[in-house]
């Protein structure tokens, strides 16, 4: 230790000290002077904690368990403990860039003994910031698009079912059939994003092969709005929820199957708790895993590749579903499933949740690399040929990350695409 | 300062535009409407002026398709104080000349110090609402304005001409300005606030003057553009594609 430190203000150090016969002279007896807690004001902590939903922000006792598990801290300097400390030392989080970095991945809540819940704190604090007019431009565009067109991509609402024209199997629309056993809520990215559409086309083929009596909502469907809510736009979420629930209730169906984990969370948890919408809902991995006996004999073609699976935060940590996606992957002949170090409960976050999907160039100014890039490097380190996903946010994020980190050889595929490939034996030129 | 902003609902061009059966106009039942983009700037400029110099902002439009309330609530959420609409037995399309007369009648009752409009609406690209309002109200007009600041009893309007020439007009009030761009990008109105406004706001209504008829040009035919040629997509890997492009450019004597 540096003996010179004894000159630093606030540190007491006895040159010679013997306690109970033990010599603890020098740095060994170093004491810190009493912390002057009144140097810190609780006001800025209270400013956040007084918002409905954000109360737990004030419960933090600075144990720091949350920091090493926070995916943003892995590529930057973050975590609830640090946010609390910033507020304690004079930072107004409602007016600070740090407000927008949390992806609401839920890993900190998992380990926090005080149940400081960023998944509730963030939307509450961000809503206040949005009302005050403090919102990053990219995010604002996504909000505006969602409000105007019903999807964050800014595509035409009336073209929401246009992807079905590319389908080589029938994709019935509820408006025409009025009743189906399964209502398939497709989602915004699977309806409009080219790579999302690939997964939707695969899903349509799989549902047809399994003889599922299904229908989609087409142009009546709007974005679920949950990620916008987590990013601070509660009103937009409510507007979309009211619309969607009205449409859901217009038709006769027994089970809803959703493509995306965010939509799963939206309908299963938020629409239920806030609007009393309480109907059976499954993520597609759960729906297909339940029909594995029927599906498995159809998976005829080998996929002799090393595949690793990225747990989506909103399917895994948020809803405890880790097994269904893995059961599907393991049913594919020839496929070798390798687990990354950060998997299941401790799965890493792709960076797309909680509005991160629409904050890419904002976030990159505050981190050393994208979360998606960090994840891709991990997949590569585990020797994977394919990074398998089951969330429509992830395909484009990881594909971009594979390119930007020079790992073009890593394929990013939705589990739907892998199943479809194994069924049909096409697209396997890996 | 008592500021009135005249706004217009225009067809959304995100969706493919549909024509009506006899091809004389758009099929107004099949298209969505949005606030004209320049009007967003006019609202922003009005709110900025109010924030800087105090006063009151009223937003008014002709409710052509009976869906204007959403736009008015949004303007209120952005900081406007009052909203008004012109209602009646209105069949779209309504020419900007007719709209100008209806708006002028209503605005005259409001005794404004300053009237702002967007510089033009993206549907007819007519750009005449501002000048016509000024004419009906007998007020001075400056168009293509890209920034306004208030002074005692007048405003300073910043205007851009072609070729990068800038001008600054000192405009005595009352006056009408056509806004090309506000000093700042239009602010975001959180939906929570808009929904609040939808619950609480009152919208003043003015009846249309049904006797007024503008005898102007009539739209006889509208058609979708026909594609004359088509783009050739060159297949292959980037090297091959580049080679083919070079070959084509050389063949046409462009290299
Ligand atoms: C973040 C933080 C920072 C702090 N900083 C300072 C500081 O700078 N200066 C200062 O003076 N004080 C500080 N404190 C306070 C100080 O650490 C505590 O007051 C002190 O540690 C209390 O000591 P303890 O032995 O009573 O309890 P603890 O340190 O909590 O120890 C209790 C021990 O008993 C064990 N135990 C609990 N229940 C059982 C059981 N049923 N059976 C067996 N074992 C059990 C626990 O595992 C633990 O090891 C800080 C506290 C925190 C949380
Ligand atoms: S784990 Fe919880 S209590 Fe500990 S530092 Fe993090 S937020 Fe605070
Ligand atoms: S929710 Fe995730 S990203 Fe947000 S602070 Fe917690 S661990 Fe970090």
C-alpha cells in the first residue's frame, strides 16, 4: 500500500498501533473518518422514487450485486447501484442520458435483495421525462411512427398483411374466417421487417404442416406497445392496448399464439393487469413444443451445425420459459446445441428491450460496443455456427452485429427458420 | 400576443393512394389523414413565440372529414391554449380558396395579433391559404418564413430566398406569416397528454358559410402515374455487378 495515502483528507492512520498485542502499524490501521452523510441530499433520489412505480429506487443499499450482472455495465458503466449513487451525488436522472440505457432486461432484479425493480422504475421515470419533453430523437421517431401508423417502423397500417402474398401456404385473415382455433398475433417486425417476414413465412408453413386452424388479424392488428411503455410512452401503450383488445374480442378463437416475447409479456401480463384481458396465450416456442410429437417426424433433414441459443429476456427471465425453445432445437436431427456461459436465468441481453430497439445510435455513444455485438462475440467464442433466436427484435440486431464485428460466418436464424429448414431441406447451404 | 394557427388535414402518403370510382379525386373513405407537415412547424413556431413573449395560441382548421379533433388535441398537448374547428355539411375535397374564406370569417372574430399557416399543404401544393387569409383580413403577409422573433408591437420574420439569399422583415402587427420551418423541430406530444386533452379540452365550433362558393378551377381527372420504363436489376456478386455496370456505362459512352 502507498504510505503516502495518509495525507489524504478524511483518512486516519496511526504510524504505530498495537491492539491486543498485534502490531497493526501503518496502513493496517487505516480508518476512514465518519462519512458526512449530510453532504448528500436525498432530493434527487426522492425525485425518482416519488413517481408511482419507481418507489423501490430509494431502497437500494449499495451492495453492488446488480452491477456485474447488468449487460450494459459489461460494455459501459451502469447498473441500478450506479444510478442511485449518481442521484445521491447530484445527478438529475430525469434529465440525464443514463435514463435511456437500461433495457429492462431484469437481470438486476433477479439478484437484488432489496428488490429494486428497474423494470418498474424505468417506465415511471421515463414517462416523466417524456412529459417534460426530454426524449432522444430516434426514440421520438419510433413513438411518432407507432402513433401514426400502428408500428414503430413507420410502414403503412394497411399493408400489415402484405407479407402473406409471399406465402406459398394459406394465411387466413380473421376478418374473412371470423373463427379459428388459434389467433396468431404476428407483430410489427414479423409483418414488415424483411428478416422478420422470413420467420413469419416459416411459421405459416409450420402451422399449415401441423394442420393448425389459425388466422391472423391483418390490417386490424397494431403494435402491442409494451416496449414503448417501457420507454416512457404509457399513453401510447394504452391507446394501442384499447385498440388491440377490441379487435381480439371481435373474433372467436381459443388460443392466442404470439411470435414475439415482448408481445407475450404485453398480452399475458400488462393487458391482463391493466385492462383485465385474460385469455390463453402462448409464445410460438411453447405452442410448438406442446406439439413436438406431431412435429418431430416432420423434421426429416439434418442440420449438422453447432447452434447456440440466445434466451430473450422477455421469454426467459421475465416469464421463466427456458425449456421450450431448447426442446425445439434439440428435436432437429444433426443439430448440436451448445450453451453460452451467459444463458438461461443469467442470459445476456441483445440490447433491444425497453426501447433499446430505437436507441441504437444514442446508446452507442455511451458504450464501448453494442450489447448485440458483445453477445455475438460470445456466441463466436463458444464455436457456434448459428446463433438461434426466438424474438423478432433480435435477428436484425445480431446480423448487423455479426457484420460489424467481422463475424459474417455466424448465421443468425429464428428457431422458426431452423424448423422450417429441417422440414423442407432447403436453405441449408451453410 | 394573440396568435392563431390555421391548420389542415391532408391525406397520408404512407399508404397507397386510392382514387374514387370516376377518377376525379382521391377516394376519401379509403385514405388516412394526417396533419400537414408544415402546419406542425407553424404550431411549433407559435408555441415558441408564446413561450418567449407570452400570450395565447389558438389552433383552427376546417373539419373536412370529421376527424380533426385528434389533430387539435395534439396541438393542445404541444402547448396551444385553445382549439377551434369549422364544421357543417362539408364534402371533401374543399378547395383552399373556400377554406381560406371560411377560416378568415372565423379568425376575424378572434382579433389575432398574428396568424400563422404552414407555407403550403402537401395535398394541393397550392400555397395560397396564407396570402388569401391576409387578403380577406386585410393584413400584411410574408411567406416561406424560417423563424420568427417578437419585438415590441412587431415581429422579426426570417425568410429564405433562392440562391441562399436571406432576408429579415420587420412586420408590423397584426399580420399573417406562412411558415416553412420553425426555429426548432416540432416537439413531441406524448400520447398521455393528448389523451388527457381528449378528455378535458373544449373545441370551439364555427359553422361554414354555405352561401360562399368559390368559382375556380375544377379538378376533372386524377390518375396514378404510369411507369414508362423499368429498372433493370443486375444480378451477381458485387464484383460481377460492378463489372456489368462499367460495361453498360462504357457502351453508352458515359465513361
Ligand atoms: C453498503 C453499506 C456500506 C456501509 N458502510 C459503512 C461505513 O463506511 N462505515 C461504517 O461504520 N459502517 C458502514 N456500514 C454499516 C456496517 O457495515 C454495519 O453496521 C456493520 O457491518 C454491522 O455489523 P454486524 O456484525 O452487526 O452485522 P453484519 O455485518 O450484517 O453481520 C452479520 C453477520 O451475521 C451473519 N448472520 C446473520 N444471520 C445469521 C444467522 N441466523 N446465523 C448465522 N449467521 C448469521 C451474516 O451472514 C453476517 O455475516 C455500511 C453498511 C452497508 C450496507
Ligand atoms: S443489488 Fe439492489 S440493493 Fe444492491 S446495489 Fe443493486 S440495486 Fe442496490
Ligand atoms: S434491467 Fe438490465 S439493463 Fe437495466 S439496470 Fe437492470 S441489469 Fe441493467
